[in-house]
């Protein structure tokens, strides 16, 4: 039974049961799975914040990854995916006691109320935690299209298996990098990135402090934007990941059947965030994972669940996404390796993927197709790795 959850105050009893986290069996025979204990979840009265504390141990002391998933029906199914979370979640960490996750449930599920919520903390000593990333298996896929010259020739590409972030990197996630001194820790930065950062006195994304364009810690569940390619690279290093190649990004978005959009064919406003799509945040980003089939209240907006073939969200629209490769115009696809291409070895133009919330039209060279390669939009000149715009964010990958 679904009741309304009203903020603030919470006027009905909020019963929050919880269970211990299940661990993902490790691949190594001698390894022991981490053990989660003492999970306590509590909603702060009168607010939409839920605090989850837990302990986790690991026999080998491995670096661990955690995620949070919840059930609205006392554990029958786990159907709630907390996105607006901070603390000891969605990142690598050491085993220990007193781990804490803060979930701003009022942002993820505004106006909703359940009496039988079960919170589950899932911790893995594998490469990723459940929900954090999805696996794209090894194998061939069809890359490119005939729509634009630089997407040709359509060709078959083999990729090794990789994990890719389910969502665009959020402000909440990026805050862990800012708070950990990521901007002043040279180890996370490439030489070129560090030189750019220091010479320009870069200490945070462009609108991080002002909160403009859904930037900064005040907008935790929204994609981080206003970051250069170098900042994206440094964040990826911080979390033990890397930026996807163009080929990895495109395969994760469209799978092996050469589909046009992550969900298949046909675009409408219930599936992705673009200009004029009618979402409650029009002309700006939506929270990541917004197009998950939910009815978003206030103002009401019904989405169609629109993951990609492997379970990613927002690869079409929302934030435009940095990828690893340099761009080399019309030439690269005709000479690129058929196995694990990584782009031209050098260049001056960056390439981005997926389109964004502010595209001025959805025809010809501005669209949300999986194969579309963005090197410039409208008045924006060719993108450089040092560019920082409010429509540009990223997601990361990790090699198993
Ligand atoms: Ca929109
Ligand atoms: Ca996107």
C-alpha cells in the first residue's frame, strides 16, 4: 500500500526496517567476502533525510565499494534506488566501523510515503558495487551511422569487457573529490591537467559555490557540470576509474543491435532531457536517472523507463559527456583499429557524447543519437579539453 510521504513534517509513523548487506562473491578463490553489520536507518523527524549507519569488515582488509538499495514492500522487491546520497556510498573505502550514508529521500521521492521501507547496504570487494556501474560484456558491436560524415564508415568494433557508471557523475559524488582535497592533490591529475589547474587557479567547478545551473552541493542528485576534461580525468583517478573511450561510450549506449537511442527507436519527452522536453527543470539538467518510469510529482511529470541495453541512464540528453578520445574529423573511423580503439594519439579538439538539456533543435547535427559525435554546438566553437560549460559533465568506466 502506497501512502503519501509528506515533507515536512513527517506526520505518519515511518517504519524503517533494514537488513544486512549481501556481499558479492569474489572471483578469487582465497578471498573472503566483506561482512556488513549493525545497519541502522533512521529518518530525521520533520525532514526527508534518512541516515544509515553500518559497520563493515573484510578478512583481507580489501578496498571496498558500497551501494544502497531500498524496498518499499518490506523486502519483497528492492524497487527504490536512492540517488541523492552522500557519505560512505558509491565510492571505494577501507573496512571499518561507523560508516554513514545520508539519503535525501525527499529529493528522490518527493511527496511519497511508505510504511514498510527496508534499506539494504550492499558492499563488495569486487571492482564495483551493485547499482554503481553496469557491466558491458566483451564482444563486437556496430559503431557509427550514416547520419553524419564523421560517423562513417559504419564499422564493427570489438571491445573487451568494462564497467560503466549507471549515471552521470553527480554533484554529491564530485563533492567527495572536492572535500578530499582533490583539487590540490597532484597525484590525481595528469601533468597537462595539473599545469592547467595551477596556472588558472582552478579550485572547484565553475558554478560550484553559486549553485547556478544545478551546480554544487546544493544540488546533490544532479550531474556535475562546469568541469573541464582535466577535472573529469582527475575525479576518475580519485575513484579508481577512468574516462570511457568513444567506442566504450557508444557501445554502452546502444548495445549490439545498432539501435538509434539507448532504449531503441523513437524519441519523445518522457525518455530524455532536451530543450523543450517539458520536464519540471526545463532548460536545465534533471536529476540523474530521472527517466526511470516514475511519476515525478510537483509538477507531475510521467517518465518512461528508458535505460540503455546494459542499464545506464541519461546517455541521451541531460549533461553532454566528456570521453577520453581526441577528435580527428572525418578520418578516424576509416583507420581506427577494429579492436579496443582509443582514438587518435594526439589532437586539439575534444569530442563529447550524448547531447544535452539545452540543444536548440533535434534535427541534423544536433540530436541525441548514440552515434552522434559532438565537437561543437551552435555558438560554441570546437570543444577543447580546458572548456568548462554548464551543459557538460561526464561518467566513468573501470576495467574489470
Ligand atoms: Ca528539458
Ligand atoms: Ca548525458
